[in-house]
């Protein structure tokens, strides 16, 4: 069976404001925000993209929806290549990929009622044979909101309710792939649970593939099948989520997992603390890009870039001196 | 040490809305002792922001104080003249906001902004610059001299938040209010910032009022924690006591819901059933009654008061154990 989404060596490059120095090649004229990312998603699966702000997670999502300039690489959707040219908005596959933005209230028009916002996708894509107004009400009940919300405006909703409307809008045209950018950022634990349970239910009912972008590791542990850890626009470790959680190999992943603040006021032991700041994308370190903050750095990391290596359980990581494999240590 | 730095007594704040009077805070009382870090946890809409704006006296135009006092070093902030209050802000009480990108001025470089914060000081420009450099160094910014020339958009998220913290602590205030300062950062930076805050707090000897809904961060950083629900304090006490032996049903539920606490991997995450009560038309009795499993008849008629010595709970059932 063909994969729902197959991304190969995707690059996103933004142009920097030019000046005389950049014309003479003394200043970088481009910045690579996503730098050679490959991933695939199967139907009904959830892949989580984890990484700090500025690591390129959102840009990756935008590129998959045709909202960011793709500089290289290929994206196959349902086995067909997605065209990245300007007219690609007309591509029927676009309907099948939907994006949920980070800020739920900001992504709804303040001048449209919820009913209008939910009917809009049907009007834009000229979906025949469906009454947009009826569909709006159907979608509201699908995400567990009562019909009285139909005539409200976005500012009259709470954060959790606005997220639900965001989910309803994203699944309106019955997409195959839902890209959720920080769907629970800024939500309280209880409402976060509600939104994630809703996504899980819709995934089960509609066979959605979900790409979940987040920096909340506690969420990833519970809902993701696959995960990828992003650092400076590259995946440094990717594979089965449970495997990575149980034995991370890349030092960044290990630090990320150990830094996860725990509820236990006593749990501070065994934490790997990183020092230093994230380097700028304009000045990528030579060699391994994590070496400036890596606790395991050695001379070789400065010279060459580590090619992906595969762990015994099949997940991949880019590191010369990875964390010891706990599988082997147990044997 | 005996008189707390900040003492809030029976504070009630309302908003005038089209639907009627919205009672955002009701009978909130707590103290911030000098040199302690106090965490405030609660869902959005529980009144955290109203509480902060009350302490800073930066009310929305439609807000008014129904009742209560906010005593900061034997002065009631609610009774101060606007000029006196202005003097306190920044000098004695300062604040770090959630999003450093919007709290820093995008068109001024860091150096200008950091000098601007010191506008009350009569020292020379060079001294102000030296002080800015020292402060940046203290919050762990590498090569501070070159950072002074940079603009907020040229810094990473973690750096921006450090700059915001440096600016807030520049005047060595006695109270720092931090409103979700780590929400926008990833876990590794979050830990770095928290530890830096802890160090600075020890050096300067200030108190911190740390508002967050990230329970893990609160557990790690704070000496005491205050749990708020729908505009009321429902539980408060030493962090360890509250997190290990939560007494209020809401706190218990909140802790159960945190995915970090659930060891077994699950697709179906627990939630608190029901929704927040309508603050315009308040229900009788306990505010959490409609979502509480343990309710007894008394909960429907009588509002529970915060009771207890150090670990205090507003619940009729506390003490009977659950």
C-alpha cells in the first residue's frame, strides 16, 4: 500500500533582504529553514515533530501545504507528486491536506460567525451536493459543540472552544492528512486532554493521518506512533515514538527528554543540562550542528557532519557519539 | 521576615460586561513572604491575569475592585495615588510577560531599551551601559556587548526571554511577577531559564510570583503554590504538600489530568468533566460543585472558606479525607 505522505529531502529556503555585500557574496543571501527532511506518514497514524521554537517545525508544515517556498526535494501524496508551482492551489490534492494553525482565535476571521467560518471551505472548494449551512451544524456536533455556537463570533469563544472550531474547520472537507501545529499550546491540562481525545476519535473514524507539531513531550508520549526530533531545520533523530522515549540515542533528544519538567518536586536527578544558546540559522556550525551545545562533543564533530545511523530497533539518528544503547547494555 | 512582602486580603474584582457584572475574582487572600517563590496555577479563565493586573494596578477600563486590599510593605496599593503607583512599578514590582517578542520594542535595539529602563537613575550613560552589560551577563547571555546593538527579532526565543528577565531585574525589585515566562520555550530552554531565575532570586533576594499552568515547572521552581479555580483560591500551601497530598477535589483532578503523571501510555487522556461556571450568574455554594464527584448537601448551599494552617483548602470535605 502506498504511503499517505512521503517527503524526500525537503528543503525550504527563504531569501534574505539583499544588499551590496550579499551581491558580492560576503553575506548569506539565503537562509535554509528546513534542511533536507525526509519522512513518511501512513493512514491512521500520528507522527509528532518535536523541537524548539525556531527549529523549522512550522515552516515544514507550511511547505507541505504549499505555503512556504520549496527549494528542493519531493513530496508525494497518495503516491502522486505534489506540484510546488504557483498554480498548485488548484490541485485537488490540496483539499486532502489540511492545516490547523497555532493560534485558534487568530486563524478565525473576527468578522465571521462560526457558522460562516465552517461553511467557507465548502464554498471555496465549490463542493457540490452539500448544503454548507447544514454542514456547518454537522461539523459543530462532530467536535462536540452545541448549535448555539453557530452564531457566535470568535472572540466569544474560550481557548478550548476555539480549538474545537479549528478542528472542525480542518476536517470539514474530509482530508486524509491533518497537520496540527501546536494544537494544545496555551491550553490547560484538562482542555488539552479534551482536544487530543477529539483528534484521536476523529482519526479513528476518518482514518486521518496526523502530523502533530509540538514541544510538549508529555503529549507526544501518549498520542504519537512515530516521532521526529528537529534541530536547526534537520531531523536529528526519528523513528518509533516509544522506542525513542525508551532509549534516545541523539544527545539532543536525550537532553530534551530528561529536561521535561516533572511534577515530582524531587525528580531532578539524572538530568542532562544543556548550556549555551541555539545557534543562528544564518551561521550553521560546521560539522555536527548540535556540537555547540552537546555534552558529548569531540574533535570529529567539528570536522564532519554525521550521516544517519540506525539503531537496533530501526530508528535513525545523526550522531558520531550517541548515547549508549540500553538494549545492548541490558544484554 | 514576619510580615509578608505582599498581602492580599479578601480581594474581589469584577468586570462590567454586556451581560452583567462578571465576578472575575472573589475573596482572594494570600501572602507572598519576602524572598520566596510563589506559584499560581489554574486553568485559563480562573482569574490569574486579573489578579496580576490588580497587583500592578493596570486594570482594564471596565474593571473595578469590589472589596479587599493589596498590601505591599504596609502600603495598600489600591489606595495609592497614580504617581506613587507609577514609582513602585519597575522600581519595586516588575514583571516578565509570556511573549518576549511583544513585550520588547521591535524598533529599538536591546541597549537602548535597557538604558531606557534605567531612566530614573541619575548615573551617566556609560554607567547605565555597564549596568546593562552586567545584567545581561547575569542572565547568561554570551557576549553581551555585541547583543546590545541587536534588535529583538535578531535574538532567539530563549535569548529574548533572558533579555526581558534582565530588564525586569535591572532595578533589583523586591517583587517580580512572571506571567507564564516559559510557555513559548522548549523543554531544555525552559529548564535553563527556570534555574537562572532561581539563582537570580537568591542573589537579589526578591520574591517571585510565578504564574503558569505548567504544573511541572511550578513543582520544580516554587516554594509555595496557590491553586485557583473560577476566580477563587481553592487550595494553597507548600508545593510538596499540595502536589503530593492534594486535598481539594479540583487540585486532585488537575494533577490526574497531567499527561506527565500518567505512566502508562494511553490514547484516551483523562479530562475534568463539565465546564467552568458562568461568572456572571454564579451558582450557589461551592464553585466547583457541578464538576465534583464528592459533593454533599452542604456544598450546594454554603460557600466553603479557605481553612487550614499552612496547607489550606476551601472544601467542606477536606479533613474528612478522600
